[in-house]
C-alpha cells in the first residue's frame, strides 16, 4: 500500500497529460487517470529480481526532464533534527 501511495504521489507531482508530449508512445488507457498511471508504473517496475524493466516505457509516463527523489520516514522529530 505504501509503495502504491508513494508511486502515485511521485507520478501525480510530475505528470500532466503527458501522452501527447512524450517521445515514446504511451497507450491512452495508461494515462487516462491517476489510477491508470499508477497501475502502469507499478506494472513496469514490478517483477522478479533480475528481470529487465522497460525503463523507456516508465520514462514515457513522466514529463520530459522530470526528476525522481526519495521520500523517507523518520520515526521522531528529535531524530530528524539530529540528522540535519
């Protein structure tokens, strides 16, 4: 659930009707809604360890030049302050 939520957050912050502006063709049903974009992204990145992923298809879900970053959970505010 957390993986899906994180991916949805990343995708929604970087995608805005990207099917028309991408180099690679993206099926319209993969970008029809936030749920469809999330499902398409998870389908691409999921699979057995060592299996090749279609990263061009994954990149096509994002706007050109989009960047991804990590989101990390810190247990306490004190821990967060001590890491700064």
